């Protein structure tokens, strides 16, 4: 984690979007916050596309829509492997999966969230009883706990986690906007490097401590966002009326 000096003796985790791009590389494991695109970092996703980063192993709750959130990376064919809870809102992801261009592992949403949380907390994995008697059970280690059998689901981590927040101070403490909080706090903990794209960056002491969700200790860098640059599905429907 590198701090940059600003005026006086104060320090900041804020970097430019161009500097953030230096942490991306071909073949990396990338964890992306968001739910259906809400809470996904638009600027960082665009940088991944602009810098021609490819062969990404992506972990995200879903694949958004073809033009929204991590779905843009799918549409641009920058992702070769994917872990997600569903891809139903992105037909491009389904097509690539059927064509053998995209390797997809589906994990139930609750289990996926817990696997990410476990990775962020330094745990080796979690115990689940969902999936016995199905193909999910194949190859899974099992353990007995209090006379009940569980499958071991390994924890998930990433080379880089990218998230989106409403406010941050220069130490990296984060506040989210309502439902845009979704998976972002978990994803923030699970990256070897975590970069937060933020709508508003303020000096230390300006955030209400009671409102901080992600402590800055989990955030390596913050970048100033230019805001969401895509139209949501409901906006497109309004445009057609």
C-alpha cells in the first residue's frame, strides 16, 4: 500500500485512473463489486477495456447487462473464466458460454458472498450443505460437524478488487449509496489490491464514523469517479415511450 504526499504532512490514497490501470494485467483474477451493474465501478471497467486487458478470471455476483457494469467486459470478450451466481441478464455471456468462449462456474448467491467474505477474513473456506445429491457434490471434500455432513467450499480472493462507493476520505474509509452497497464491502476485503472508485472524496474527519461501512484498512487506492456512463434498463424503457 503506497501513500502519496499532498500539501503539508497529510497523506492520501487517492491516485489517478491512469495510475490505477498499472495494477491491471492480462490473466489476472479480478473481483468486481455490484449487483446487476448497480455499485459497479464504471471508470475502472472502462480502463480495463481501454488498456486492452484480456484473459481475465472474473469473480462477480453477476454479469450485469451487455452494456452495464462487468457485462461490458463480457461483451468485449475480455473475460475467459467467470465465477458468478447468475448471468441471465446478459445474453452475451450465455452465448459465449454455449460457444465455449467463456468458462462459467455458477455458485448460489449466498454461498458466493460467504466465500468472498471468508477470503477477505483470511479463512480457508466455509461449510455448506447445499448441493448434496447434485453435480455440485462431485469432487468436493466433506467433513462431519456435530453429526452433520457438510461440503467444504474454498474461500475466494483476487489479485485485484474493484469497487464503487459514494464517499471516501483520503484514508480510504468508504460510505455506499443505499443498495449500491450490495457486495462491495465483501469484495473490498478479498483483493490483494483493492481500488475504490468514488463519487466524492473528502479530507479526513469529514465522514461520520457511524456511517463508514468499509474501513480504509481494506482499501489500497481510491480514484475519483466521473459517474455512471451507461443508461439503466428502466431509463431505456422510458426513452422508448
